[in-house]
C-alpha cells in the first residue's frame, strides 16, 4: 500500500488513499448505508461525467432505480461549505438532474431540493 494510509471503499470495492476528503466521503457513505438504509448497489462514487463539455468527477451519487436522486460533493473538514462549493455540486447536477443536491465537509452538511 505504498506506505500511505488507505481505506477500503465498499462502493468502489478497492483500497484508496485515506485523504482528509476521503475520510468525509467514507463517513457519508456509512451514513447512507447504516442510517438511511440505502443499499450500496444504489450508490456511485467518483465517476466521470461531462459538464459543459468538460470532464469532471463527482463524489457521490445516490440512485433511485436507474435515476440519479441525490448528488453530494464532499470536502475535507477544513474546507468551508461556501457558495462556490454549492455551485460546484449544482454544476454537476446540470448533467445528473438529481432531486437533491448536497455538500458536506464532515462537520456540516447542506442539502437542497434541485427544484428550488
């Protein structure tokens, strides 16, 4: 594991670097599975999408059936959830069209209806 801390991601089914952002991502995945009872098979992590012609990578998308239901942008705990972070998740949602847009840094979570 190259001497760096790693964590097993149950969604991607592989070991990944345990960065500050990854800690937040993994904690949120556990919340989705353990508290909200969302099946792991309905969660997608770190996949490429095209936004305004640019290749981007979202953090977490939760699906209902085959339709994106929630998109979540994760930041390290020292990164404030500014309007810029919310806008980033919103840009991803221009492609995904999920009902719910969320941002989290592990200390704080903000969720919005995409129709508002």
